[in-house]
C-alpha cells in the first residue's frame, strides 16, 4: 500500500499538473485526436498482453519456463500488432472519420510495443509483492514524458507534444524495468506451459477486452458522430475524473489481486479481506467523488480555465459513475483469485452490450444522455457482479455493502452542507 500510494499519488499529481498545463496550451481538437489514439492503443495493449501478466500473478506455482514463454508470446504479439497498425493506419483513421489521425497512429503504435516488453518483469515484481520497483519505474517514466511533452508544447509542436509525451514515458519505463530486473529471457517456448497460463489468461483477456470496449465505446461514438472538438471537451472531463480516480482508488485495487490470490484457499479469510477492502475504499473515495460532483463548475474554472466550461456537466456525471464503480472494484480481483474469471466474463459481455447501447442510443440526445446511460449500465452490471460474487466466493450482499454505508453517508452529508453554503 505504501509504495502504491507513492507511485499512483505521485503519478497522478504529476499528471494533473502536466495535463492542466497542456490543456491551457493546446486546443480541444488536439485532445480529441490523441484521445482516439489512446482508445485504439488500449485495445492493442490488451491484445499484446492477452492476460499473461494476471496469469503469472495468479498461479500458485511458477517456474522459469512460464516466464520465458509469457515473455516471447507478449513480445511477439506486440511486434505483430505494431506492424499491423502501421500498415493499416490510414484505413483506421478513415474509420474514425479523421484523416489526420494516420500519422499519429503510426507513431503512437510504438507505445504498446514498448509496454509488451515490460509485461513479464512487472508481473514478477507484483507476484512477489514488490511494489517499490514498479513505483520508481512509473514515476521515472512519467517525469520523463512530462518534460518532453511540456517542452514540445512550448516549442509549438501542437498535438505532437501529446504523442511525444506518451512515447518518452514508455521508453524511459522500458529502460528502468530492464535495469531493475534480474529476469533475462531464454530462447525457449513451451506450449504446455503456455496452455497453463492460457487457462487463466484467456478469461482475463476476454474480460479486459470487453471492459475496454465498455469504457471507451462512448469516446469512439462521440468522436465518430459529434467530431473531434466535442470529443476533446469530453476527453478532458474524462481525463480529469480518471486522474482523481486513479489517485484515490488504484493504490488499494492494485494490491488486491496478489493479496486475494495468496489467501484463495481460505474462504473465510478472503471474505473478511474483501469486506475490509470495500469499507476502506469507499471511506477514501466517496468524499472525493461526491465533492467532485458537487463542485465541478468551480473545479473546471480553476483547474482548466473558462474555455473548457462545456466539460462541467460531463465531469459531474463522470464523478457519479466513478462513485458507483468504487463499490464494485473488488468483484473482479476476487473472482480472478479463485479462478472464476471465465464465468465472470458473462457479466462483462452484458456490460459491453449495455455501454454500446447507451452510447449509440444516447448520442442523438448529446453527451450527457450517453453518461446517464453509462451510469445505469454500471449500476446494473455491479449488482449482477455482487450476485456472482455471492455464488463463487460465498460473500453475502449484506456483508459486501454494509461496511461501505458509513463512508457514503458522511460523504452525502458533506454534499448537503456544500450545496447549502
């Protein structure tokens, strides 16, 4: 927890400073175009990983052949997908309806490739509960990317400063990881070991892929139907909400999977750990998201400036969405820990369908209508996930939800006082 707080807190503070500076230097269209690149890169990154990192963390017994096999698989997938992206950059840009996106995709496709080369070393760190080196790697990469991005923005490179920021961060992270790890891959690949990893990895990949589509379908539809400028305003609101969400929620959720995996054979202890994690998570996150929803106009004006005022209402609704997601954070790592990830994928299929439906049906009524649809979707998906958790882990709905009640009640009282003032 300590190193996760240092990593994610430092990363998000740095990201918020750089993001607000770039938001004042660049226009909405630049953020919209790079937002499309990031949506695409997130899917490519999942294809390159294919759940191998989570499978390495979850396995009770692991040997060097597992690590070698996972490394060559992820590295090969990363190379193949990057080459394919470079070859198909122009058609992909036309799919988004933005011809100028082609060159950005060409260079941006290098980021998932660089990330695929760090998958196995980072998974090894997390499996051994060593969060110090990943924390230093993240901070070093983000600091390097921030310096490059700000220098390019001040030098007048426009949208390319955002691409430069992400590329520089990926290169710096790669260099540090291979300096810090003792893992050196050998030239061997075992199909038997690959199948063992694939038992968990395939379910994790499907779940992550579906969640990626569910969490980015709105941006794709907005960019395709409403244009880069509207998407830029929306992406800025999403980015601000995600910076806050990652800073307050990610430290605990990042520790959850290796922690739950270690006690997967003790259902009583696992259930108690989940209840304690939910109580702590809501205690920390509820006042942040309730406060963000209450004060979104002031926050946008102070942090981003008046030219981003149209992001106010999306930011408010994104805060409500993030608050609901806080309740359901630990369903997925608990199911992965007990090996029920494939069955959990059914819930994510429903979530993906709901997100696409909310985006496609809501876009004709505007961005806010899409967000209301996504809020309803995450609520229904979360309730289904709680029923699934009761079946596969044995924790009741009451013991999951009740510990979160005091933190939520205090946050709502805070909101009433703020609105009254």
